[in-house]
C-alpha cells in the first residue's frame, strides 16, 4: 500500500530557492551521499558525456535532409497546422534553453550541473534549427497560444527549484516528446519527420535531470512545501490538457487522433513520474492520486467517439476511467529507457 513520506523539518532555503550572488559552490564535491543518490549522480554525469558524443550539427543536418528528400511540400492546411504546432515547439525550446542555463548556473552537485549544461547546448541547437525549418515553410513563428504561454510563464517565473525542475523536465519535455512522436509517425513531411528523430533522442536525455536530481529536493520538503509543489504540478497538468486541446484542429489537419495524443502525453509523464518514485525509494501516494486525476480529466474533457455527452455522462465516464486506472506509463524513448 502506498504511504505518505515523512517530511523533515523546514529545509534550508539555499537547497530549494535559487541562490543570490555568485559565490563558488564548494559543496559540489560532497562525498557523503546515499548509494541511490550516488548512482543518480553517475547517471547524470553519463548524460553529459553521452550528450557530447551525440552532438549533431543542425545546419548541416537540415541541409542534408532537404537534399535527400527535396523541397518541403505540404497542402495549405498542413502547412498552417505545422506552423502553429512547431511555433509552440520553437518557443518551448527557447524556454527550455533559458531554464537549463539557469539550472547549470545554480545547481551545486557537479553531475547535475554537467547534465544541465549539456541540455542548454542541445536546446540552443533545437531552437535555431526549428527556426530554420519554419523559414523553409515560408513562416515566421507565431506567438504562443494562451494556455501554452501560461505554462511557459509558470516554469520560467518560479524561483522554487523543485517546481522548475518538475515543470520543465517532467511535464513540458514529455509533452514535447509526444508532439515529436505523433508528428513523426504521421509521416506528414519527410524532412521534419527525420529531423524529429534527433530531437527525440536529445530530449529523452533531458528528462534524466528531473528523474535523478529531483528526489533529493523532495525528500527535504516539509508539509507546506510539499503541498505547494504538488499544487504547482496539478496546475501544470490542467493547463497542459487545455493546451493540447488548443491543437485539436491541427491534429485533425495532420491526420492525428487527438485522444491518442492526449493518452500518449499522459503516458510519457506517468513513465517519468514512475521513475521518479523509484528513485525516491517508495511508491509515492501522490503519484497514484495524480494518475487517477489525469484519467478523470482526459475522459471528462475529451470523448473517444463523436457522440454527444452531457455533463452527467462525462462525469460518470471520468469517474469510471479514474476507478479502473486506464492510464498506462509509456516509455519516453524506446531506445533510451534510462535517459542515458
């Protein structure tokens, strides 16, 4: 049976909030870590070195893909859909670049700092390559739609280190991976579909920073801090569900099943949450609570068929889904189950 973790006394603010000033992090070589934390540290260091080995040149790759597949050819409807979806991705990559640069500066453990630095390098490449791809479409990036903007603003503006890590690494990144996968599998445009394979490989590594570093922060939280953290996550998920809803016309234009997209995104987030729970050393009861809540909200808001459902039927369907636990974790990346 899942149990609530015991919370310690209020933690020192230096471990949760971004430090002010530019003092040197003398604690980065602290060797008094638990074995689980030491293992996570080794994995984060490996993320950095694997990232260095797998760096790809965005300019060269995009040019090679255009030469191999020819100019981008899309219908007007498809072009508009890709323009909107990948404008969101473009700004999301910039937000991830900014967040990972903040983390690289502020995180004290050496291995976590290395992983964040590697991510900042990747996100910079993703940003300029996506901008170049949109130029091939003859498009300038659109501003973010309302819900996507609220999500990015939440992650960028919070000074809570745990919330920032969870928001970007365990909430935004899995949704980005979902959009990459469903677009690639649609086969809508070969240059983009091949390009997204490289994005997926990089982004799968980025989730590791949240999975392997966040447990040390969660274990130090007192009750009030934990409530604030889980409230932040609940707000993030509700906004993400509405944000995916904003893309239903684009999914339809690209031949993508919206419910499948919602379920895939939910599954990827649950997979990351499951690994996080394992690194915490127990199955966190809040993981199960959120899993059931996710099931309810997906089924309540979005029908698997085209029939009209009144409010009461939607509510009953949502409760049924939550009771039976329909959501299933889905690997972030089949070839990289440990994000290394």
